[in-house]
C-alpha cells in the first residue's frame, strides 16, 4: 500500500439515489494516497480509524471543485467540495461525491493536492455544476437529469495550479472533449417493459403488467414517469362527439382512437380521421369492431383477430377497407404540444446551459449531431458545427428566416447557440433517424400504401417550402428523418449554401449531390423549386428501391454526360407504371415542364385514394 499523502476527518454527504431518500451526513476519516482516496469509520475517543467504508481510485476522478454551500448551511457544512467520478456501471445513479471541510484552508489544501494527483487522468471535465444536486435537480441550472453536463466552465483547468500559466497565455479553453458514449437508462419516447405488476394506488396511476410494453412520455421525477401503455389508443369514457373533437383538434391524417361503443354494450368502436384534401374538410369515420361466429374481432371482412390489440396492430399497417390506415394514436390521456410550437415564442438564441447532451446520433457534413434535452425535459437534436465547416455569420442571419418555416413535414428548427464556439443548431428530434438508413434497415416488406405515404409526406413538406419560395438545394433520402410514428420530415433545407467545403459546393466536387441534380444544375448551377422537383423524383426512386444508390454503376462524370443527353433511372420493381410516371415527370429535361409540388401532392393523394 502506498503512503498516505493527507489524512483528515470530513463530513461526507450520502449519495442521494432517490429523490425521496433523505440525505444524511456522516463523519469519515479520509486518507489520500497516490492511487486511492479511502474513507473510514472513525472512533473519536481513541482518535483511530475503524472499518473501511469506501474508496475511490484516483484515476476515476474527473474533476475536483468547490461547491457553493446550501442556503442556511450549518457551520460544519460551509466549506464543501466535490469530486466527479467516472464509474460507467453506475454512472446514472451517482452524482459527485460531496465532502465538507472544517475550514477553507483545509479545503484548499485538499483540492490542490487532489488536482495534482489527478492531473494526468483521462476524461477530465471542463464543465461542472457549482451547486448541489438535490431533490432531483441541479440547484444551479435547474436541470433535472443527473448526468446533465455541467453548466459552468472550470475556473482553472483540471490539474489546477495553472494560475501562472494562465497569466502567460490567455488562450481560450480547448473545445469540449467528446463525451463518453452514455446510454441513458430511460428517455422520453422510449418503449420499456414492466419488470413487475403494479396496481394503481391513485386515480392517475397507470396499471403495469409484468412483461407488457409502455411508452415513456415524460420523466418528471427519478421515480415517477408519465407513461402510456401500448393501448394508448383506448379512450375509455368518451362518446362519439368527444372523439370527433379530439381527432379534429389533433388534425392528423390517420389519427385514431378506440372507444366504448355505448355505455353498457361491451362493444368497441374505432374512430378514424382523414385530413382535408383539395378544399374539403377533414372527416371522421366510426367503425364498430365486430365479432364473427368464432368470437374473433374484425373491422374489415376477411381480416379476423383473436384480440383487439392484434386487430389494431394489423390496421396500423394496412388500411384494408378503412378510409386510412391507423397512423396516429390520438389519446385523451396525453396532450402533447405539436413540435412546430417550438420551444417558446420568439426564442431563437438558446442558452447552451439549458442543453443536456445524452448521446451521439451521427456525424454529418458539419460535425457531430447529438440527442439531448432542452431544460432537462424536451427532446432535441443538437448539431455541433465543426469550426471552419460553415460560413457562420451568413447562416445565423438565415436562421431567423428558417425559424419561421413551420410545417408538420419539416424538421423544426428550434434555435441556435451562437455566443460560443462551436455554435449549435438545435432542432426537433426524430427518434427513427435518417430515412435512408430506415429504408435500408427497417423496412422488410413495406406495403404499397406505406411507400406512397412516405412520398406524400415529403411532397407536403416540399409544397410548403415551394409556397414560401424557399429552395431546398439538397433534397435526398439522407436529408429526411423519420419520427416515432413513421412520419417523414424534410431537414437541412437551404443549409448547403453555408457549407465551407469545395468538394461539396462545386458541382464538380466529389460531395456535390450529382445523383440528385437536373441538367441545368449540373451545367449552369441553376437552382430553383424545379431542381428540387427533380431531386424529389430521385428521392421517390430511393424510396421504391428501399435505399439503393441512384445510378449505382456510374461515376459522377458519366452521370453528367448521360443525364444531360436524356438517360434516366430505371423503374424500380416495387413501383407500378403510375408511380414511375410521377418520377419521370419530375425528370423532364425542361424545368418548366416538371410539375409543382402542389400538383404532386394531389397526384400522390389520388393514387393513395385508389389504394384504400
Ligand atoms: P449534416 O446535415 O450536418 O451532414 P446530418 O443531418 O446528416 O448531418 O446528421 C447526421 C446524422 O445524425 C443523421 O444521419 C441522423 O442519423 C442523425 N440526425 C440528424 N438530425 C437528427 C434529428 N433531428 N433527429 C434524429 N436524428 C438526427
Ligand atoms: Mg444532412
């Protein structure tokens, strides 16, 4: 065992594992050695150490900092300090270790020594929380996620004693190191499986049945979540007109719920909403769930099921005679604000301290994209713009315009963090990720309706952009995202103008989207809503080939040659003539003979109506 460097009796705060567990403070004898800090029970009378209570490896310490004392702290707790520990197996339970020194001098001495011994550790942190984690919240920044990144940058770098060197060079702090990939135990929107039965104890409690699935709606507390069972579509106690009101308020095409047919009938009705098209109002249809002579349930002849959940599950994927497949669960138990509501009126500069980074989603043209929370509650995606990859001032100006674009098939821009580098772009988070990957990996046997619905979603988002005279310039399956309901939303509109990368924005560069570009863009860089239409045709082709690379056997030069002399993509096996016809119309040599997005929406809707 190595020799002790320092020994001291401190008060240690218990780790607050649950919001409701009371905190306690115990005196412990701390012994610092070169590779460990151990703490022992202490016998006051004999002045001797007793049993070992715990220890921390020095190499696991990520940060040593003071803490601002609690309001009305008793005299023995006026000089707290904290150590953040890297303990992957329990990272989600443990906050920092809080220790209280008797005097500021002792605290200084320990912090100084500790920083010295940890100075070569990996993963030293650059940000910390200056106040305590208490009652399920960081007192400094009000974030409710324990693993939330610190909200204050360290005064002195870890390893400390840098006063001299700081005076010499006033270099800004280096960018944050990548966070270790942490898998959150739970996150909102996540499907979880109950480990135990739970009988409701209060009216708002949800009954849990072991092994059944539930969807987390909101993490309100370490122990209590708002959740919906997988039958979230079942609305007890609502009648026909209430159902219609709910469906109309949601105004989602394919919105549905299941309700009791009448008070005492023991029968059920599925109410389905289809959205307005060509100037007609949205309509509600009500289908009684029938039973056949074998007591099986059905909505449409020939499709019989042993249970209602099985029946609903089937019709979530197949309209089979209904006005629409059951696309969106509408429930009277949850009223979520629509994503286009943004994070609040007029907010576009977001305070980065209100962001928590939870996990990395991918890497793009501008750098890393992360999933996180805003104010510890709202799901967001955060693009951390790699320095030198974007012409930032121009983008920041443009962001104000982008913020105003609002449509349910566009990924909503929530705001930006521009007061620091790297700058962040904060957007709506879509849990099923990029459409291209989704087509390649998630869709095994897609139905005709499913594929056409995807195209319709994109065409609606694009028709909106077209109506705002906004050109996308890089429409492709890789720039669409899929939400938890399977709805497609278009993203990255207009962003390509701010890319600083010669390979990208020159039409002869290797990253230029040649495969999605019409002749007039390839030859004269002439972008318009009509060049977006061409790209849309290619995107439809990607959908119907489940994510193949367009012109896979040709290189970029060959594509430019062939496309400008009339060569076109072949008809994918899954696309019938009518669908291929739509694609081919998008690929008219002459830009003004291509349809508008508004016209495309109508053609696609007509095809869909014939499929139902
Ligand atoms: P860039 O546009 O900077 O090239 P991308 O937008 O392609 O970067 O992002 C990289 C990856 O991150 C995407 O492929 C996707 O998987 C993921 N991603 C990006 N934005 C979101 C989002 N809003 N929601 C969910 N995943 C996202
Ligand atoms: Mg992109």
